[in-house]
């Protein structure tokens, strides 16, 4: 779900860069020393998830895992996702340097929003916790697609049809991401519940 170079207007690029800088600053402030290893692992998972991608107009469809990253890192998802996006842009030309801020907002802002919405339910009984995890994975991709669509529409109104195609093409990804996030949460609740938000980290 990366937007390529040369697609967005200057005002959208600048706005995205400013918002990404604010989010990253907050994330770095909340990323304490004990969570750096976790952030690195999740950043790597985010990086690897997008290696297999299908071009859709000016964007790409692929696994994202931003819901899982957001659920486990909260605001620290911003720097974790930013690092992965920089490597993707430099090594594989996914997205681009000028679109880095907007692409960070597309991936990280929904991750943080879903963390704020879904993390309180992870303490509940297993059925509710897994439902919340599925919603987190599903909703994070949906919101990312919507933010991407808004970035395209604010650049050029004629991009509305392209934005609709991008959102529709990601519906299968939304379902898959929801299932993956639910399975990861179920696994962590059994073997390492302290990795989930709301549990005291040692």
C-alpha cells in the first residue's frame, strides 16, 4: 500500500511529512530501552511482509501487519514503521523518499488508532480478546486504504476512482490481516502475555 514517487502534490507530501515527524517524535519519546528489541523485531516483520506485492495503479497490495505492530507497540509503531519504509524505499524502491512521510502516515496512524481502540479488550476473556485482535488487524488495513485514498483525492479529484479500486482490492488483505493478528494475540496470551499492552513488562 505504498504510494509511488511523483504521484502526490507538494502540499500533500509536506503535510504528510509534518504529521509523520510529529508521530515519530511521540513514538520515540514513548519507546523506552526495554522495548527497543521488540520494536526492531516488529519493524523487521513489517518489512518482510511487503516483499511480495501486487501493483494496483499507483499503489501496491500486500500483507502489512500494521495492526499487529500498532497493537504491540502503540505510538512506538511510528518509528518502527518509518525505519522499515526507509529500507523498503532504498533497497527495493517501494514507495519513495519524497512520499516517505505520507506512506508513514498511511501505515502508522491507523496502527496507533487501532491500538487505542482495541488494546483495552485484550484483558478480557479469550473470545472478546480474539475478536478485538481481528478487528484491529482488519480495521488497520481498512483505515490505511482510506488514508491512501484521501491522499490521492486531495492531490487530484480524478483519482477518486483509483482510490476506490485500491480500497476494494485490499478487502481480502483486511480479512487475512485480521486472522493473522488474532492468531498472534492468541499465541501471545498463552506463551508471553507480558508482550501484550496492559500487562506489566519485566
